[in-house]
C-alpha cells in the first residue's frame, strides 16, 4: 500500500513539478521555435505515458496485494493485447519521430541568403571571422597560426585579405538575418552554445562544422562552451549581441581586416622609450613599480596584455568601478595616449628587465603551489604568462599588486565589464581563492617563481653576452 | 503454449548431459582465493566491484559538494573536480555495473539456473576474475601517480584527453587506458565462458525457451559485450599510441598550449564513433541483465507467471541487435555530417518499441498477481518506476531535434543517471536481497532493507528528476562552477545545494546496507533452501548455500518453464522447474495428464 501511495505521489508530484517548476527553456531568441515545439510535444506524449503506466502500476499494487487464499491469474500470454500495445506504441513513437525529423530537415538546410561567420575556438576563448567584402572566407590552417596571425589565415589566399577579424570574445549579429556559423577549433573540441538560440554544435579541430539560425530578438546573450575542453571549460564565455543592421554594419566596419593588421606599422620600442617618460613618475624609470603610490611593476609584461589593458582603461571597461580607486587614477593617463603610442610603449615595456621584487605578503607557498595548479593552465607553470591564452606574466609582479588584483577579480571589482572578456574569465577562475589566506598563499608561491625567473634571466643575459 | 503437454519424455529430452570433472580443492586458499567455483568467483567479483564502487560513490559526493556549495571545500579545484567526474563515471559504468552484473550475477546464476555443475571453463573463469582485479588496481594506481588520474571526462575524447594541460595527461590517462585494455581481456575470458555455458552446459530438459529471463538477459548482454568491447579496446590502444608513440589516429593538425604540434591527419570524430560503438551497447550490456533479473523478481514476488515470456525473449534479442545501430545518437551535435541524424534518430526511436513492450509486460505481470511486498519486490517496483521515467526522457534525446538544445546539459545528466545508474542499481539491490539467502543461508534484515529501499528510491528521484529541468534551462554539464551565467537563474544554486544534501543522505544509507550484509551473515534469520517459494533451479539445490558442483549427486531434470506460479488447480502456488508432471499435486487429487496445460 505504501508503495502504491508513493507511486501516485511521485507521479502526480512529477507532473506538478513540470507545471510549476521555476526552470524552463530560456526565452527563445531565434527562429528555432520548432525545436521548442518538438520538446513540448515530447513532454505531453511522454507525460501521458508516464502517468498512465505509473498509475496503472499503483492500481495493480492496491488491488492485488498478497492474500493467502487467492491465486494469481495464470496467463502466460495474450497475443491480441500484446499486438495492440505494440501497434499503439509504434504509432506513438512515429508521432514523436515524424515532426522531429521534419524539423531536422530544416536544421540541415542552410538558407541560401544566410551570411557567414566563422567561430574560432581555442582553450579557453572565442574569436570570430567575417568573410569581408568578397563574401568568401579565406583559407586558414592551424599550422599557420602565430602571434601575428592568430586565425591562421593563408597569406597567399586572396579571399583572406579582406576577412574581418574579431579577437575580442564579443560577436555582433544583425537581427532577422539568417546566419551560418562555421565552426573551427585550434586545439581541442569545444561547443558553441547560446542557450536562447537553441541550435548549437561541437567545434572540432581538423575539420569545420556548422549550424544556422536567424536571431529574432535584439539584446545581449551569453555564449558558453558546451563540450568539456579542459580545466577552464566553465569559464570559456563570449558575448553575442544581436543588433539592428545599421549598428551591425557600423561595428563590422570598425573591426580590422587581415590585410590591415598585416600592414600595420611595426611597433617601435625606441619611440616607446621616449613616450614612457610620462609613466616613470609613478611606475619608476625601469617600470619597476612603486608600492608607496600603488603603481605596479610593468617591466616584463607582454605587449598583447599591456595594449589590451590600456585600451580597457581608455574605454572605461577597467578603472571605472567605484571600489577600484587606483584604477580610476590610471584612466586619465591611458585616455591621453594614441593607439600607436600604446603599441610603442608596449613594445618598450616588454624589453624592460624583470628584477626580483621585495616580499611584502606572508603566505604559505606550499599551500599556494596546490592552488597555483589551476593558474598554471593559462599563466604557465613558471608564471611567465602565455600570450596564446591571453594570460599575462605573474612571476616578477609585485605581490601586493597581485593580491589586490586577485581580490578585485574575486569580488567582481575588476573583470566584470562586458567588454573585458578575459577579465570575465578571470572573475570565474578567481573564485577558487576562497579566503584571504588563499590569496596570500598563491601570491607567496608566485613569489618563489619570480626568484627562479630572475635567476634564469641573469643566466640568459650572460649567454647573450 | 498450446504444445505444453505434461509428457515427461517430450519435456525432458533424453539427451545426455556430460558430467563435468571439477577440481575440489581442500585448502582455504584453494577454496576461497584461487577458487574455480563460479559461486566463489561471483562473490569475489561482487566484493571487488562494491569496493571500487564505494570509491566512485565518495567521488560523487565530492563532485556534489563543489556543485552544491561552490568553493567551500578548498581541496576541490577545477582540475580535481574534472578528475573526480572522470573517475566517477568510468568506475560506475565499467568497473562497477558491468562487472557486478556479468561477473557477479552472471557467475552466480548462470550455472545454477541452467542446471550446470559450474561454468564450462572453470580455470578460465578464475583467470577472468584475477585479470579484472588487476585492471581495478591499475585504475586505482591512477589516483597516486604524479598529476593524478585523467580529467578528460569518462568519454576520454581526444585531442583533449591526451593533450598537454589536461589533468592526468602525465600518467593517469595511460593507466586508465591500460586498465581498460586489461579489463576487456578479463571480461572476454569470462564472457566466452558465460556464452558457452548457456549454450552447451544446460541440464536435461532445459531448452532455450525454458531459460529464466535472468539467464536470457545476462546471455544477450554477454554476447553484446563480446562484440562491443573490441571497439573500445581498439580505441584505447590507438589513443595510447597517439599519446606514447606520437601517431595521429585521432589527432588533426592542431595547437596544444598555444604551440603548433607535429600532429596531422587524424580524426577526433573517429574516436567518438569507436567509443560509442562500444558505449551505446554498453548501456544495454548493463540494462539487459537488469531487465532479465527484474523479470524474475517480479514473477517470484508477485506469485505470477511473467506475462508474454516469448515476447520478452524476443524483445531482449531485438534490443540487443538494434543497440548496435544507434550509437551516433550520442553524437548528434558532435560535428559529424548532420544528415546522419535522420538515420540514427529513427533507429533510436525504433528501439523504444521493444523496450516499451518489456515495460508493459512487467506491469501486466503485476496485474492480477498476488503481490508480496518483500524488499526485493520493492526494489523491482522502484526499478520499473525509475526505468519508465528515464526511458521516456530518452525519447527527447533520441529525437535528434530535441537533442540539440538538451545535449551536454543537466537534462542528459538526469536522464542517464535515471536509466543507467538508478535503474540498474535498484535491480542489483533487489537481486542481492533476493539471492543473499541462497548465497549465505540467511535472510537479510527486513527493517534495514526497507529503510535502505525508501531512502534510496525517494532520494535518488529527488536528486535526478529536478536535474532535467535545469537542463531545460540550459545549465551545461561538467562545469566546475556557474559564476554569473546570464541564462541560469539564481534558484539553480539553491536546487544544487538541495540535491547535494539528498545525495549525502542517500550515500550514507548505503552504509546501512553494507552493515546489513555483514550483520545478517552472522545474525540473520535462517532462510532454508527456498524462502521465496521460487521455481527456478538455484532454489532446488540439495544444500544451501550450494556446494561446489551445485546439485549434489545427480543433475536436476527440467520439465517446465520457470514461471509456473498460480497454475490452476495445483495445490501449491508454484511448481519448481524440476518437478515432473506426475509429481504435481492437485487440489482435487487428480493427476497430471492434461491438467494445468494452458
């Protein structure tokens, strides 16, 4: 009896949960209402079967509980009943399958007027490429990828010259225009998923895959990775903004083409050295930093990171949070610099020597080593930073600065701005630093890396001589 | 059933069943360690699988702690989270479920239920267990090597699983792949044995269509496993070569840690095809023994013949065959040619028909039965409910269109735990409560059993049912933390905390079960030879627990199918398979001829 009651409660409870649970499909933002319809047909059909079978079972339990006098009915088979049940089930299954296959038919047929966007995935961020004026994406290969050609575009393919490259993980799409997303991975398998679009697909290295959709709602959506791709899988995000056509066109025109990036004046470290004089008052003549005025060390930061941060300061994506007092101080200096100036300074800063820093934070480096395991995935085992992961150097940075920035990331004071894609990622990663002790420990460990780095730098200098 | 007449000669063909020569060891070590007795080997399998399963259970609690209370346990960082997820999945699917159902129940029940003295090849059988144990030890070693076990997810998809930066790539993944290869070797020895025993060592009168469904389920699953595991073996070996020898079977031109690699020309999708060519049948390798066992539990405890026996056998066979042509439904969004979707969605939904038939027949077995609510019966009903639920959510995922938004979300996690974890585990528990008296001569404690059932049944439903709905919202699986994801509502975190608490309670209750197993072994009520009044041969042995050789001096002769419960006119409500027609007592005192035939 208890079992029968349990079954009835569970069956009815499950249906009520379905009806009243706070979790539903996200509001649809694409043309794929047919997918939602398939899901809801499935819910109704399976829900009915579930109720019918469970309640029938409960009824059987109530009616046919054990009685010593009674015998069960001896009925090895009942061919007509079995045939009926088989027939009805087959019909029910066909009714579920047919609409599903019909929708799949349109899923695999990309409309001819769809425009193309290439989504390029790598551990653990997204980039995007548009075909440019000729409407054709240039050939690209992973083996052609380097710092100057992050998309691996074939320089000999004329179609590639006008390809528009978006390295920032923020994609704009025009509303109400079908788009074919062509998916390419540089390293492992990823999956480009925007929940309100419904459609998604794995991004597989060595081949391209695709899917299409028509965004129907303007607004900003979050893209996530939906195929396990390593330890920062959960932090591999991008923003997809769906906008009116004119805003899209304007945005696209602002993005550089491959040819433009190739023809850029090379950065000039000597010019950078001159311009750097404006920075020395706070950051020191060798960019070594001054704790007294909260100016961090710059020496040794890679130019990619340095440039990106100054642009973030310029646009207000960094240094605008009310709790980031020192960031606010940095903003006016950054806004006074031209793009070329920033590139030159970045090239100069990269050449400045990394010297040992003074320890100002006391932490348990051994515990920190374990925490650093996560950091090492992007910043490198030696903390030297990895440009491919957009991860700056940590070893040799001032420990008081690292602690403050890690705390800011963890508490969302830095890195929350929608334009700061890699900062967003760092906010997620910094959550593993659950208390101030963890902050101190990991920083202490990074301090030990700095000493090793400094030692090896000295060696390197000697060898060069 | 019209041909069923009570004529002993037609029911027990006079074919001679050759006697087996058994090695009867005298020492403790010979009897219980290097044992060739299938029953001892079964218990060895069962204990090993339970031990490694407990490790996986602890891992699942660590996973749940991170999900329910993010970053509150400083021991769990993103790398170890993924390592726990990987090991939990692999252990549960292969080293617990496959091993306990085939190695455990297969070994114990096949010879007894077929009326054989032992497995056809006892020595090979022993070797099978020790190879399995070796594979478990190799797997466990992965926890202790530098860098720890693999964190690539139990599916081990390359390039990630063997690329630098993935946890365990320094050694854990090697040990896992080697362990899998060893496991498959061990299983093949056991599996060949099960198949040959069922086909060749049945006793006189035990026709294929008189086999209990338990044996049919395990038999079909074994045949499937023998065909499916080689695909995994090949995939594992090729992956090992890619890792250790630098081949590129699965590795395309690609970057690793931002650096260009030497790889060229391999296909990551090839691995997925091989993996799921094994992986999908694997679902049924676990499910079919459970299907078979639960059929017997229902019949015995509902005191009623299984409804539609022949249909049940054919459904097992059809499911077994079809399960080899549905594998790519795990890959609808894998980037394979999307046109595959039409074919694999169709085959997948076709397989729902024989599966549904099985469910109907189980439920119709209850109908007009005489149901005893014993602990094994509770678990059997728990299985039915869970399996119906999990099976139906499979219709969403198999239907290619609905799968697109739901794949790689918690809908999938909810679905496969319901159908692949809870459902078979329900049957395994039910089966242990059912056959423990035969294995030990004592009953398991009923009160503890009922507590164990209710907490496990209700608890697991509370854990997995709501997961489907956060999956509907799009919550991705295999995420260490969810941060500020815009499309995920805040209430998901509350639910995750609740699920974690439920999981801890359910896990703790399993200790109660282990206590029951140990306590009842010494203090349990004596069961006698046939406490459930069952018809199948294992309950008719001269000794309980059965001795080496199972049936004493003479092998039993089988005269009827295994489901003679409630035969009209018969004095008892069950007639064991080895009772000759002339020995059946009828209420009106009449005798066999023609009576009771249907």
